[in-house]
């Protein structure tokens, strides 16, 4: 049996830091990552045979859990017919129709290969549609690794303590404006200072890449009003929130209709895929109808389309959302009760099957608040949890997720293991 440590040493010889995405390296929590051998349902097994209850779920898309039989069979059948054609397929049309049923604001949509591609493309279209260059984003929100988004970003950028990224030209960085999440007045001031120059406002309507942060009641409605009055487009990055906080994402949950929406791996059952879409007159800017060029040889590839169709059909037919929301709420209540019992300040919440807990007294309304959490305690708690077979995200600045495979017994078991983990982390 080859150990995770041995695989990590081999990986470090062929890829930067031994990983293909930075947060996987465990830099924020210390130690070395485990290497996964297989997964099923709500559990992972590493190459040494250790079993973990998984609350990362490939960072969100596996709402039906790992290796769901319907998804696996759909991919198997699609692969037998060919893995890529470079030509249109009926599955692309069917999946687009399914997505639009869940997200009516996406009157036209285009499949791409990742959430990053989706957000980059959406911003390009917004700039073309408005004839403006400036982009407003929010501190701690992460929209992929496109140049425009790596200014005061969340996810791995926050985890590694990087305020910006080298390699992004200063001239391009100056086109990205930032404001604190939930700060309407800051947004108004920015629109006043740059009147007629802002092409779009992009945000995670519920933040997941700086930990779980909910929007204040007035925040999203005010953003909608300010962007409409200022002639800018409103882009909801629902790569995390799509199908998570509600079947139709945050826009359904909060009753806000954005101009453009971006989605990610959840629409491909966990396979590499993304999509961007919105109002017809905006999306008709995209080639071949309009002048905005965006292309991808593997966009709409048959494996991702098949997996996505299988997953979305299951969600529509089974409607697991009430049970998912109840269990997610119970998990957070249990984790907060553990902290209270042991005298640890903690703050958390959930929407749908997306959740998060900070070791901080709260409330946490923006990235600056999130950064006040006890990162060192989280580091110890993370490793104690891992030792007890629970895999939480390896960063204090990431949301967690549930799947339909996390039943009531799994949740209660997790709460109990987490109680012992926190007790051990406190020494």
C-alpha cells in the first residue's frame, strides 16, 4: 500500500506544491493532504483505506453525493458512444432547457468548461453590452482565477493570505473596483465616483469563498436598484449557490432577477462544466450571433451533459430540498451547541444545503469580520476532525455542503465526532 505522504512527495516533483489547485495543499491548516482512492455517497476513502464523512463534496457540486448510480450510468452510456465530437449534440439542448427551467433569468445560455470560464465570459459580455470597462466586485468573493477577479479575492487567495496575484497587470487591476460585502453605502459611493463607467457588479449572492456569509435583507434588492439606475449589469455568480440555497439558486431564494448568471460543476454532476447566461438581448452579443468571441472545443462535451441531465432530473423528480435544508440546519445547530458547551465563541448559519461556522462571536457580515475568526483553533479542530473521520474544508474561509446521502444518523454522528474534536483541539 502506497501512503498519502508518498504520493504527495511524488506529486511535488511534477506539479507546483504537489497539487493542481492551491487549497488542496492544506497550507492553511498545516500538514499534508490525504490522497483519495475512491468515494461513494457521503464518504471518501484515502489510499491507506481510511474513511471520511465528506462535507467538501468536490467544493459543492455533488448534491446527490459521490458516484450516484444514475449519474454513473449516464456517464458510462455516454462514454460508450464517444467522449467528444466537436459538434452539437441533443444533450446540450436538453441540459440547457433543464437549466433554464430552474433559472428563468437565463433566457439564453452558453456552456463552457468551468466556473472561471463562465465568469470571465460573463464580464466580457457585460463590458461589450454596456460599452464600459470598470467592474465592481466584493472583498472575499471569489469568481475564479481570471485576471479581473484576483483583487481582494476569497477562496484560496484568502486562505493563502494573498491580497492580489502577481502576473495581473496593474492597468488591468485598476479596472476592478472593490467594496465590502453587505455595504450598500460603499456601493453607492463607488457608483457616484465612477458614474457612467461601471459595466457590471459581480458577486456571490451568498458568499461561500470567505466562509459562509449571508446577504443582509436590503443588500441584494439595493444592488438591483443601484445597478439599474447606474446603467450597469448585475451578475450573480451562482457557481456555489446554484441548486444549493434553493433549486433556482439565490435568485429564487431572494426574489432578485440578475442580468447575467454564472453556474459551475453542479450542472455537470461534478464533471468539468460551467455556463453563463441571461437576458436574450445581452446574450445575443455572443458569437456567432454577435461580435463577442468566446469558444471552447470541449464546451458542452457529452460526458458532462449526460451527468448533468441525470443529476438535474433526479433533483426535479425527488425534490430533496426540504430534507436537505432541515439536516443542514441541524448540523449547524449541533456544531454551535458544541462550541457553546465548551465555551468557544462561534457564529454560523445555513441556507439550503450550504453552511458554515466561524470560531468568532459574530455576527459575520463581510470578509473583514470573517478574518477576525480564530484561525489557529480552526486549524487544530480541522485535524482533530480528520483524525475522527470527518472531512471539513481545509480552510476557515470556505463554506461546507451536504448531499442527499448525509442522512439523520450521519448528521448526529458528525456532531458527536465534532464535539470530541473541538474538545481535543482546546487541549
